[in-house]
């Protein structure tokens, strides 16, 4: 059983197709509910696989909660959680919950589903969690006093969110140590997809670079599918992968208390309740 977010286009769609073709039950999640359902139907026809769709906007904490509830209503196990949804946004905007969009989708849209599904992952072990990060994290800096970037620039906000993905991977792997659940982050490379379509004045340049230098979605999805299926991903945890090989994370991701600091801030920002945090707290006491 595999749940993959950001699965209506790009590497998410390719990975969902590949997993379905390998016989996995696949649940796709995307905020474009109509398009996402059509893509799930297409994958089902292409592969003959067991493919389902949940239409939720993971830039909203309430929608992440609702997605998890909808998943639990239908399925009682989760072997593979692929947290792939993300975006680059050229201009600052806030979600309906008042959170800056890039941070809300790229970080909280990873953090909240993972925390709320932790008990299913542990009960299904051996299981795996894979987060789509980026080498942009190498240029990222955590603006602890301004995580939502009031002084906004698109690349800075994106790089910070991708660094946050790596910090999340480190902290979640620590909490799941010894449970049989592996947690990894990966970099797909610069891929020619619809990604970057909301980059403002940079959009034409992004599209030109994608046409000239970009990988195919199949190439970009290769490591994501690999980590979702290969036994090697279960042999370690807390890694960062590029082209099926483990590579160093951004230095900040392994330094000091940054991962734990972000974790505490994220719990507070998402306003997770004691009941929602109880399975995680049991692991932490563990």
C-alpha cells in the first residue's frame, strides 16, 4: 500500500504509475481533485493496477487532516509514504489559513501527514517514508524569526523549504529508529515538468532551462521509485539520495539542534492536539 502526494503531474505521476505496474495498491493525492482523479483513472488503465485518488490541498493543515481521515476510513495499513507535493512560487501569497504558501505546502504539507500517519507506518513495518527535497537546500537558510518570509523572494523561500525537508527527514528518522520504518529524502534533479509555472517573471526562463537542460520525468522519478521499492532503502534511515546513491545533506541539516528546533516549531504552527501527537509521543518515550 503506497500513498503518494503531488501525483497528478511530473515525477509523482510517473512514480504512481511505476508502483501500480509493480502490483502496489496506490493512493494518489493532489489538490487538483478533478485532474487527479482523471490521472488515477489513466494510470489504472495503463497498468491494470489498483489505483485510487484523494483530492485534498495539502497547503492547508485542515485539508491534510481531512486527507488522513479519508485514508484511514478506507485503508488500515501504509507500507510506503511518498511526500512529493511541492511548488516554487515567485510572489508571496498566503493560504486561507494565513500561512505563507511555499512554507505551508512544501514543509507543513510534508510534516502534518507524516505525523498523523505514524501509527499506521509503524504497524505496517517494514515501511518507508520518502520526501522529495532538492539540492536547492544547499543554498537554504532557516530564517527562524521569519520562517514565512515577510521579506519574500521566491528562491529563498523555496530553498528554505527544501532545507526544512531535510531537517524533517533527520528528526523523523530519529523518532522512528528501531521501528522498522526508514525515512529518506531525495533530489530528483532539474526535471522538465509543469513545476515552476507560477514563478512570476522567471517562468519563461524556467521553461527555457527545462527544455534545454531538464531531465525527463522518468529520469527524475527513478530515485523516488527506487527508494519506494528497493530493499536497500530499508537498510538505513535518515539519508539523502541522488541518482540512487546516498549523498551528504546540506550542512545545516546535520548541525546542532536545528532539526529538533524546527520540529517543535512545526508542531506548534500546525496546532496538533495531544490526541494527534499521542502515537508519536509514545515512540519518543519508547
